[in-house]
């Protein structure tokens, strides 16, 4: 009996290894990043998601159509709504992303995605894989870039979270070997590590950043984290002008709350699970996960999203129209930057700072005592139309420091 369990587990493991080797081959084939300036038209797919998702996605779409009105008219940009990435439809097909939805997504160049509900054991839904995780894998979005900025505290961090492997790649493929034993797997590849570490260093070089820090638990998770760290140390040598150091994830969570140390961190590169955890902690300094945007970058596709969840309770309580769209708007800023509309991205970023942090003519509170998300996006558009936007932002930001 025990022997049967072991045999079954071995076969399962063998299949996982085959899948991983096939994935490595796919990664190796994809060498170059897409050049958006060479595309006749950039298709931006907008995926509403669940809960408050469709509400904040609608407002984000308004902002995109406003900022890109000329390009849309000229046929250079298309905004395309993609239906069906709802928990009801995913449950119906018993798939993290139903095939026909994935097909539509793959016809776009970049995706703006609202939050999607991730089921877990005991939920009324089948325990399917997270749509985020599945999309990152299906589109090979290997770099999860999450900036966190608190000017008054001199905090200006950019996290490069490895987004496709580590604990996540086989996260839904563990083995219940027997009633007594459950095993999960984590996988680190040379290709997968090199590309995320290089992305972090290239970003640092282009943006004149001084320091890259790798965060692992290589003292205990010796094989996979050890490999990640070793590769980071090697690649660091190619960037002698950038300081490199490494920390363990446990002490790193402490250092982020150490006021005497934290502002010296700059660019951080880390495996998937540590990146997941540390970026939530980091976003809290900036006002919580509701304020942070997240970019998921691959060579061919890129997806931009809010870092918070779908807040089903807000919908149940009839408060979805009061949900704060800022995090998704920050994702729009990153999307615009990514497809080379840097000035429009900057304008939206300034408008978000003015409306959400400085001027605050109206405030979104999540409840009926605050503004609705469509009132907030109207306020943003009014601010964007103001010819003194730049000056206003300068004045406010100087007054902050
Ligand atoms: C995130 C989220 C996701 C993750 C969840 C929703 C699966 O926490 O984007 O950080 O763990 O990556
Ligand atoms: Mg997370």
C-alpha cells in the first residue's frame, strides 16, 4: 500500500519534471521584448474581473479613453473589453481562465485587469487555481514590478518579484502522497532567474538607481534560493556601477519597518513568494494595497492590475460604487509608461497625487460618506484638463517635503 503511494508520487513527480523542462525550452525561445513603436496598432484589453473589479475597471477605461483619445481616433490604439473572467464563468468551466477567454486575451498586446476572486477550500466555488497566477503563467509574465513611494519618508522602492516560478509554478500541483503526508514543490530555473535579475539591473541602470538587493532564504532553502542568489551575485558583476547586496527575507521584513535603514533600499529582486509577501508589507507604508499598482511584464505580453483583491463584501453591502479606483489607476500609469506614452503616464500620476493625496477636493472612503468611483474619475479628468497641472503638482509636492 505504502509502496503504491510512493510509486504514484514518483510518477507525478516525473510528469512535473517533464513539464518544467518543456517550460524551460519555451522560455529559451522567447528572446526579445516586443517593440511597441513597431506595431501598427496597440490593442489594450480591459478585463473587469470580479467584485468591485468591473466598477473600477470602467473608470480606468474612461481615463484611458480620455488620455488616448487622439490615438484611438487615429486607429493607433484600440481599447477592447474582454468578458468572461468572472468567478461564475470560471467555476462553470472549472478553469482558472476559460479557453475562449484566454484566446481573446492573447489577441491583445497589453491587458488592464481588475481583481479576480481566488477560491480556496471550503468556498462555494470549485477550488480552481487563481486567475492571476494562471494568467502570469499562460502569458509568461515573468517580472512583477511593484513600486512603492513615500516621499515624506524618503522611501522610493521598486520590487522586481519573480512572477512565474518558485513556490507558485507548482503551487497547485503538490502531492497528497498518503493520508499522512502532503508534499509541495518549488522550482527555480537558470533561465527564469537570469531574466528577472537582469530586468532588475537593467531597470536600475536605465533609471540611475544606485543599489540592487536580492532577498532570499538561501541559508535554509539551499537548493532553489541558493541558485537564485548565486545567479544574482554573478549577474551583479556585469553592473559594477550598481551596488549589490543580499538579505534574508525574515530580517528584510524587519528592516522595512526600521526607520533608520529602510530608505536606503532601492531596487529589490526576489523569488515569487517572498515578493508576494514583502510587497504587501511595503505597500502598507504608502497607504495600503489599495494605493499600489502592479505591472506583470513578459517578452510578448504585459498585464497591469491593482494589487488588492475583489472585495466581495463591498458588493454584498451595496458599496461597490464607492470602491477606490486609485490602485487600478496606478496600474494605468504603468501601462502607459510601458507602451511608451511616458508623458501621459506622468500627467496621470500627477493628477492621482493631486486628487488623492494633496488637494483632495473629494475623497473616496469606500462608503457612502465619500465620493463614488465615477465622481473620482471625473475629478481626475478635470485635473488632467487643467493647464496648470504641472505647476500645481510642483507646488503641492514641495509643500509636502
Ligand atoms: C498578488 C496576489 C496574488 C498572488 C493572489 C491573488 C494569487 O496576492 O498579486 O500579490 O499571490 O500573487
Ligand atoms: Mg499578494
